[in-house]
C-alpha cells in the first residue's frame, strides 16, 4: 500500500470540505467506501459545519487497507471561530502486517490570546520497541512571552523533557 494513496484521498476529502466551508451551507457531509487497486478498501469522509455567527469547521478522514494486512489512516481538520480564531490539526497512523506502527500529528491554533503549534511522532517496531517525540511552542499575545518545549521517549532509555521560556525580546526567562 502506498502512502500517497491515503494522502490523496484525504486531500480530496479536505478539498471538498474546504470549498464547502466558504459557502453559506450550514452543514454538509459525505462518506465514500470503495475497493482500491492494492486489494483492500479505501474509505473517505468529510464533514463541514458553519455556525450562525461566522464560525465553522471542516474535517476529513481517509482510511486505506491493502490485501496484506496493512492500513493507513489520515485525518485533518480546520476550525474558524466567529471572532477570528483559527485552529488546524492533521495526523497519520500506519499499521503494518508485521505489527509495527507509526503515528505523526500536528496542530496549530491562534486567536486573541496567543498561538500554539505542536508536532510529534511515535513508532513501534515489529518487536514492540517504542520511540516518541513531540515539540510544542506557545506565545502569549498580550506579553509576547513564549515557551518552547520538547519531549521524547524511548522504551530502552525512558522519558526526557525540556522547556525554555522567552520574553518578547527573545531573552531566556524563568518558566512559571
């Protein structure tokens, strides 16, 4: 099974959802399930909802399997608040027939209070060994202060975390 198959299915679902959120429709959804060329099934879904005061959401998901026991799921979504705040999230999960698996995800949000971005990944090999990492940054809109944090996990060495805070000029300050 190819990763591109899943990504293109999600892209199509989100393209439909993104187009629909710009219209005056209050709600729309679509689900499609069909056989694919890899000997499995591809399922896509898209949902769009628009609120009465200008906010709305659009999200999509695609799942693809093949005839050998492998599967990939991709998903994403965007939201817009009535006061201008925005958020987006995306992720990919893959499960292989040998028991290995991977996960990747990211999120971003911004509004009058500030902004946050985060991305990470995790994997498990066929023997059950796990690794994980995530990086996050956030900025306070009122003060300009920010924090950057990261974490990583390895089933052999354990968990590691770090965080550094900055003022609006970029100088390191104490995290509270």
